[in-house]
């Protein structure tokens, strides 16, 4: 039965290295005891052929003469992504020294396979490994409440790892009743706190939430009014608006299904139905080029001279979940009829 050389033989290949010779001597002295193997946080091993030298004792040489000696090195569990990279999701605790040894062996293995990007998802309970990863050349990609994602680029070429999410998505809800009154609110926090400005209900689209759904939700949360989505009237892109991220803001038209207002006091100071002309005449609105364009769009829609983008549920090759395509349904029908 073969004996395995101690793991230090992988790190010190020179026979003149005193640490290497010492490790061999310790191996001989322990007889046929198997070398220990680190098992924490690993799922696979690769065989590495040991190097023979003239200084290894004749006892070891005679035992390996009939068959090549093989030692197995633990690797991190990984899955391939679609771009010649690997994704590692750590879950079991381990000390930094052990982790670095396994990490280096894994990166070397991935490099031989031609892999490029390495994604390591580090749960919050393994935060002790962050320093080790950074010292090995990994950098922060993004963070979520329960994990931190770090990345590494293996090839000696510019990294093509995409940046973290670059945009935040917001909505503004244009809700008009049959009296041509628009639903408006005054905020008790944020930029408009204490200004007396009346504005459309606005908010941020949640992760995994559709724009048309978010518009209805925000109206309900801020005013208590039930509504249904009609169209996206317009949208705006801005930059450096939230922690240096860009911002997409969609102006949505909604049809009210109820009229009673129940103000959400956490964020909203007051809410009411206001004649559109009164809303548009506010000095703050008149001084804003952006808001004037939005108001002109709303007026054109009220007059039947403007067609926005309605939501059409569709399927996709990228996900089994239904998603929405926003298009000008009226213009599309006209093109079909012609």
C-alpha cells in the first residue's frame, strides 16, 4: 500500500530546502500513518504527482518504484458560469491559514482549466476570511444583508467582470380621476420636507418587482387609494444620484379604483385630490424644466394626443418567470390595421 508524502512536499520542491528535508524525515519516522487531509469547506480533490529527488531515502524510493506516488489536494467547491468563470459559495467555517492553502490550490487548478473570473460568495458568518481573500488579490464586488461577493480575475489581461448594479429604478404615479383632479402628496422627509410642494406619489421599485406593480403599490402605501396601471408616459435617466449610481425614473399613468385617502404618516405629511391646473401652477413646478415636460406629457395624454407605453406580459429565454414589455399599443394596432 502506498504512503503519501506530507503536504509540505507540494510547497517545497527543492531537495536542498531544509524544511523539505525535515518534512520527509518526519514522514519516515511516523511509519505507515496516512497524511492528514483538511476537509472543511471542500468538495473535490485533484491528484498531484510527487517529484522524486536523489536525497529522498531509499526506503521511500523502493516503495514508489512500482507505482507513481499520488497525493490529493483539496479544492473549493465551484460551479461554472456562462462566461468561462467559476462561482464558489462558502458555507463551512475554517481558519484563514487553511483557507489560503485551499484557495491557492483552487485558483491554480482553475487557471489550468482556462477559467477567467472567480466569484466567491461569502456569508456573513465567514467574515473572518475577508482579509485573506483581499490579500490574495480579490476585491469587493457587491454586498447584500447576508453575504459579501468578492471577485478575482485570473488571466493576465484586463478584467471583463461586469460592475455591480449600476442603476436604481424609481417611479412617479400620475393618478387622475374623472373630475380631472390629480392625486398629490406632501412629504414629511427628504428633499421636499417643509417646502409645501405638492407632488405625485413616488418611490423606488423593489428587487424583483415590476414597474407597473411598483407604481400601484406606492400609491396604495402613501395615500390608501387603490388603482390600476395604464401606461408608462415617459422616463428619465440621471447619474450620481444615489451612492454614485445612476437612476431611471418612470412616470406612470394610473386609473383610480377608489377615492378615499388614508395618508401614510411615516413618510407623507398630507395627500389630496387637486385640480391639475392648480398642481401645474406651483412655482416649483414652473421653475423645473423636467417637471414642465412631464406636465405637458400628462396634458397631451388627457387630450387624447399622446400614446404611452402599456405593459404586455411576455416570456423570455433568460427566465421562466413572466416579464413585461412596455410598448405603444395604440401605435402598434394602427400599424397592423394599415
